[in-house]
């Protein structure tokens, strides 16, 4: 439990300006964001609504205007584009090259592993039965309807199956005869700084995003650390959680691009996670 993508991530509760308007992701992002403060209170999980900044250099401001329009279409509250003085007031350590930033005050941070474990614990209290270390070997389908899930410990009657297998979702789908899903694992590497740099970054700070990822970001954690990353490297090995010299160097470059004075000698560990990305032909 809480040993894969659910925990090896940035722990961000995104504001909702990034998803394409009208998509399910856009609707769920904004709706889910609003649930987090009360949900975390009920689950006794740390949460902080610190806000986020997408920082643009000179010549990149148009990207912020596009994100602003998208966010407003999605219903993200209180979005605004800040000028340089306002950015410095919020992030005194930010790069002097910052020309403008998209500010999303509704964005927040959470402890991803504590959130995952708390949700699982609550599910168990409410009657959910977990079967750990149990491989799914097949899915019985009749007349386009699921009849049962075959496992190495015997069959389970299941009229509805939710495929939440992450980077193995395509393999599980094929057990039910669904061939059109292809998953490509994308590795994200991170650097974690010590708690004595708490406050160096006050918000979740992004660069202007690329078509592949939101870029190398710098953010506080609810525990008081500073986190930098992730990279976005497509890999073939679905169990490859290694960090690389090249990946960690890329994080250092990206993080220093946002915060030139970031004390990288305070790094205490590195780690990597894999997220499921639909391959080009997947749906």
C-alpha cells in the first residue's frame, strides 16, 4: 500500500488551470481541489493551501495568458497574472529573470503517502476488503459484461471492475479483451532538501510548461522540506525507480533557473516515481 505512483509524486493539489476545458479531468480537478481542505481535516492528513506560481521570463507571457483563459473557463477561482514586484513580494528568492507569473491561490500541497494510507484505512473501516500480494490472472467477460476476476488465489465475482492498475493498466485491460490501451511509463526524478531550508520557496513554483510536462518545479512540502523535480523521461522498464546522474543534473539546472540561490548542498535524498502515460496510439 502506498508504494508506487500514489506516493512518488509532488504531492500537489493542482488549481485546475492546466486541463483542457470541457474535459472530465478539468471538471474533476477543480471539484476535487475544493474538497481537499475538509477531506484532509476529516482524515487527519496535513494539507496547506499555499498557492502556485507559473513563472514566465520575458517573451513567455503569452503562455500565461493562455493558461489564465483556460483556468477561468474551468472555473478556477481568483486566478491572476502578477507583475515582477508582486512576484518578489510573494517569493523573495525567485530568479531576477521573472517577468510575470500566473498566480493560483487555490493550489495546495498534501502528504501523498499519508493521504493514500488514510483513504485506505477509511475504506477498510467502511467494509472494503483488501487482497494484498494477489496477482490478477484473468477477467471473465460475457456479452460485453464482466462476470468475474480470476486471481492466483481464486475467482472473485465482480459485475463492475475499476482498472486502477497504473502503469500496468494496459495489461489488465487486455485480460478483459481491451486491446486499444497502451501505457508508456514516464519516470520522474526528484531531489529533497533538508527542513532547515523551510520557507525558501513559499509556493508551488513552476516554469512555463512544455508539451511533455509541467517542467522542473520547486515547492515546499507539508513536512517542512523543499522538493525539486520532476524530470519526465519515457522508459521501458515498468519497475525502474532508479535515479540517474543526468536526471539529477537536470533537476539542479531547472531548480536553479527558478531559484538561483537554492542551497542544493542541503539535499538529503533523491528518489524517482513512474506515472502512466497513454502511448501515442492509446486511448
